[in-house]
C-alpha cells in the first residue's frame, strides 16, 4: 500500500484513540526512507534542474529506480518492514513504558499496522519477514501496484473505500454539528 494510504487508514482506525498522530507517524515511518533518499539523490545529482533536461521524466524515473537499488534504502526498508525488529523494539517499549497506551506504543502499533498491510499487498517486492535473522519472504497474492497481481482491482476497492469512509466522516460530522445546533 502506498504511504499516504497507510496514513489515512491508520487515521481512520485510530481517530477516536488517544495519540492518533503517533499512530499515523508509526504507520508511515517504514516508508520515510524513500522520501528522504529521493531528496538526497535529487540534490546530489542536481535533478531539480530538469528544465534543461531533454527528457525530465526519464531522469526522475532513473532516480526512483536507483533509489530502490541504494544499499542504505535496502537495509532500512528491510528493517522497517521486519516483524522481528518490530518485536524487539516493542519489547523494549513495553518494558520501558508498560502496557498503557503512550505516544511510543501508539507509534509502535501504527508501525505494526503498516507491516501487516504490506504483508498483504506486496508480491515481487516483498521483504524478509524476520530480517535480519531469517531471509523468509511471505509473498501475497495481491500487489498494490502490479496489475499482474490484481493491483487494478485492489486500487479500485481501496479508493472506493476511502471515498466511502470520507463520506461517512463528513456525514457524521455534519449530523453532530446539526444536532448540536438544534439543542442550543
């Protein structure tokens, strides 16, 4: 699933919880490396000067391709999507903060949600589930981006559900505001 959708669905699920922002940060955290490294590669290659480039889209595509081949991105991508690393860090958080919902545990739950959703939406680009202790890779039958693995259907359903959930939130907010006005 793409990063913004991770953030949106985490907001939708956690919106009534304490520390919603921390849930959302956790849900996008494993993918932040892509944005940081993309900016780094753009700056280091003067890619922002695409006006003079005869084929600017090709240049940007090359940077995106190189992004996923970069060793730092590879390591951080695997670490950020590893259940093993999540369990180790979550254990530390539990020992340190206890069982109550804190900002740090909300971040951890958001991160776990990201890992679980990515397990269900990555096929050819799946990463080792227990990195760095095992190279086992779970490959879903559905990809969020590759049409050979139902990405077109997944994207349609995901977007439809986002629109429906937004309508739900808007209607609910409107009804709440309306009932408040009537009772005043």
